[in-house]
């Protein structure tokens, strides 16, 4: 055997470990969830690579996770026969922080011990969660397809460094051996472990197994201590979870808690989702969809790199994360799982772009999310309404992109939009509400876009509308101007920007006002001509208007022109 070599943890890992081992834990049992999740990932990876290389299964095709408890040595071991780790993978993957979820977690740390400990409890910090309950972790692994002599042992006490040596390991996969702290020995009780697995990992599609226990009666003439019989371990392994992927189960067999737990685990979100939709879609393209609306927008929602939150499975085999073609970009906040019955197992990202099935799935997903949102929006239930309000606050601006992106669902999207108006500062007015509140004779939905609500409310463009008591929708999202270009009407009523062209209030305008304006236009013609001439590089036309009440003048743009808002936006974007 080669000599063990010592390595130092990446600085961030050392920092994280310090926190893990020196904080209080609001929820220590999550270590098991994290380690089982890694074991399950390792089996997924083997299954995926095994599609093209069956030899990787060796003679051990039934993938599983096994948990062994050793009371004498105070260890709990989580073993899998998944893909395994080579020596260099163990050094790289267990010594650095690679996953974005953990980085995210680190960025949320406040320095306040109690607060941070709670974060760990809700979120987990992957493999390092083991150090919540262990003062030493031994990892023994052998990569699928490698000879037994190419095994690796990795040992660390969770401080600054870890040791690595080459070992011989017959069985494929990874054993994580936790040497429990004295205050964590409760996890040596089988019932306790089963309870935790049941709570956090029941949805894992892999069998999670423990040694079967049987009751042994006391022997005849036994001493007092053994007079009552006892539980003894057998050699038999017993599966302790449901071992079917959550989304493959019948809806009515899944509790809200299970849906929520599953969401938190696969999405790395520590807040519960607002809502979800779970369906088996049949027809020319068959697939199962389980889609969640998160309660909080990620900080990078508006960056171009924002990844899709959809995981793709094909016939239960995990294929890829961030499968961007399965959800339109304006619904990129949705997280979930698609399990297709039709796509080939070796589907690539390139192939996904061209597939007709993928297009069908994407359209089906969009419809499903929009109808889920619609049901929240129109619910009579206060709790559901609040959920919609939360959704809208977090994701409303992204949803609007759909007006331009998803022509077929434009009307459904428009129905979900909410705005502030001259009647309320709250962003709660729908187009339908607006229409219900229109004046007798009013035949357009009036809106104004501006940089802020204050700017909108003080705009001279509104004077006439205020005077006549006509409601105007006030739009202050950057995307509004662009998005509203794609919506010419709502339910047959045209949308009209009050900042564009000559607003014709039609029947709402007094005949007298119109006459007065016409007369003024005539008598003031020389003045107007002079103004038009002297402003000729700055304004196209100067004209008399009836839209102002208090202000002497205001700027408007032509019907066909870009609004000042949009011009500013394009300039900012460097166009
Ligand atoms: P994540 O699971 O999000 O990648 P973790 O901290 O949980 O982050 O795990 C870090 C890495 O360690 C994994 O990405 C994987 O490469 C490796 N690893 C952990 N557990 C196992 C295992 N049981 N089998 C194979 N690799 C593992
Ligand atoms: Mg993990």
C-alpha cells in the first residue's frame, strides 16, 4: 500500500467546516439526507454512463444505498454501488466547493451564529454536512470499471486537511463512514435512522436498505439481563423507503409535505414552493411533468446566464440538469422535472433543440404553468390570492416577456398581469378590473409607462384623465414598454398609451372642448408655425392640445415612434 498523502482543503471549505463544526445545529439530521442524495446521484451517474457502456455494471446490476450501524465502533456507514470516485476525483470533489448551491449558501451567511446555523439546518451543505455529527469521516471508494486495486481511502477530521491513500476495494462504489461524536450517538438507533429516511428521502427512486432486525426470544435459563429477549441483526437487507421516484407515484398518494420536501431537495431552495402541478401527459408525446413555482426570485433572474430549472429524465433515468428547451425563457423561474417516455436515452442538448417532442413538451409546460397561475389568481381563497401576489411581486416582470415571446399564449399572459393605476398605488389592477371600471363611452384602456410610480403620477400627460376621472394604468417595470408593444388589445378593447400621438378621448370629450381646441388651433396658427420652425431640430410638430389642464405644454411621441422610455432603455443597452 502506498503511503497516505496529506492535502489542504480549499480555503472556503475550511471556512465552511469551521462553521459546521462550531455552530449549533437547528436540524442535525439533514446529514443523512445529503449523503443519501449523493449516493443517489452516484447511482444516477452510473445508470447514465451504463447506457453506452454496460460493462460498468460489472456483476452488480442492482443499484442501492445501504446504511449500516455499528454501535461498538460508533459509526454509521452509507454505502452505494454507484459510479464511485477515483483518487484524483476524491481529492478534487471532496476538497473543494464545486456546486453552486453551496456557494449560494456561503453568500447568504451573515456571521450571526444562530442565523447561520439555521441556514445549514434548512439547506444542508452537501457532503460536509457529515461533520455535523461526525468528528472524523472516512470515505472508501472504487470507480466503476477500475480494478479493485485502484480504490481510494480519504480521511479527514473536518479541520484544515485530509489524507488520501490508495486501497484495494472489491465492491464498486462508495462507503461514507461517519465516526460519530459522543453527542450524536442517537443516530445509531435503527428506528431513528428509519424515521429520518422516511422524512427526507422516501422519494428517492433507489432502494435504501438496512439490515433486517428480528426479535430473539430469551433462552431457557438465561440470566436476568437477557430474560426478556432482544432485537438482533440478520444478514438480510431490507428496503426501508418507497423506492419509487416521487413523480412516478399517484398524486393522491403524495402529501403536500412530500411534495415540498422533494422540491427543497432537488432545487436546493430552502423556502417552500408557492404551488406545483403534477401530471401525466398522454397523447402523441408521453411524459410526466412536476413543475413548481418558487416563492423567491433568484438574484440572477435577469442575467442572460440564468439557467433553466428543469431536470430531464428519460424513463426514470436522469439525463441532464438545466434542460433549457423544455420551458420558454419567460417561465425560466419554474423548477421541476420532466420524465419523457419518448426521447432516446442518449439525447444530447443539440438534439433537444430540434426535437418535435421537446417542442410539444415545452408548449405543454407553458400551458400548465399559466393555468396554475390563473387558478391562483382567480381563487376565492385568501391564501391562494396571497400566493399569487407573492408570485407577481417576484416574477411578474419576467412573465411580461411572454407577451413578446409566446404569441400563442398572449391572452392568457395578459390576463395574469397586474398594474398600479391612477386609482391605486398597489400593483393589483388587472386589465379585466380596469375594463369593469371604464367610463360610459370610454373605448380604450389607457396606460402610461414611466421610470417610477412617482414620475408616472406626476406626469402632465395625466391631467385631462384626472379631470375626467378616467383611470390610467401606471407601468413602471423596465420591460413594460417593450412588452406592451406586443399587446394591442385586451379582450377586444384597444390599449392606448397616453404618451403617444394625439389622444382622442372620442365620446368622452365634450363637443365644446373640441370646438374650443379647433378655434384655438386656427387663431394660434401663426404662433404654432413659428414654434414649429424654431424647434425644427427638436420637435416634429407643435400643436394645440386638450390633454393638459394645469401644465402649459408637454412632449408626446408619434403613434409609430419609440417612446422616450424605450429610447432610454435602448441607449442604456448600447444600441
Ligand atoms: P453536490 O452533491 O451538490 O455536487 P456535495 O458536497 O454533496 O455536492 O458532494 C460533492 C461531490 O463529491 C459530488 O459532486 C461528487 O462528485 C462527490 N461525491 C460525494 N458523494 C459521493 C458518492 N457517494 N459517490 C460518488 N461521488 C460522490
Ligand atoms: Mg450532494
